[in-house]
């Protein structure tokens, strides 16, 4: 009799544990799918904004030095993408494919780098445009790894 009760109890515990594990796994998979969907939507929004916003398009193709307002617009856009990158809310490989060259070029532009330094110094806050900086450095690392292969 004790064996029957014990096997019933073990069966119930195993069944409950299996149900909990299945629910946990299902939730993780759903969360992962939702995050991937959000990452793609975020990327699409950035891609569309970069290609359709007349101001950003003009800045991206401008040959002469950018004005302070143009730099602010450009950096603000890239800082937002950098924030999404930092929070894992955008697929960085998609960003690299479509916007990577523009982001890297902006980071490597001497005039833009001086503007960043000026803002950081004037505000006495080295965190201004830190997400843009992190994203640009990450994209440079990705590019360097591709080249070395």
C-alpha cells in the first residue's frame, strides 16, 4: 500500500515538474520570438527613417563639413540606435548591413568627434553620445573581424 502511495506521489511530482518546465520553456520561447520581432521592427523603423527623412538623407551625402545643427541631428539619430543596441532591442547585424558604414564614418569623422568632445566638455559629462560611441566601436570590431577572416 505504501508503495502505491509513494509511486502516486512521485508521479504527481514528476507531472507537476514537467508542466512547470513546459510552461517556463514556452514562456521563454514566446519572449524570445517577441524580442526578435521587436528587434526587426526597430531596425525597420531606423532604416526607414534614415532613408526617408530628408534632413538625414542630405546629411549622409553631404561632402562639406556639417553644421552644428546637422551634427546634432545625425548624432541624435545614431545615439538612439546605439541605445537600442545597448538594450539588445535591435539586431546589430541588420544595423551593420544597412547603416554600419554611415555610423562608422560618422564616428571616424574628425569634425563630429570634436563636436562630441565639445559637448562632453561643456556639459562636464563624458556620457554624452556614449551609446553611439559603443555602437560605432562594436561595428568597427565586427568589420575588422570580417576583414581578418
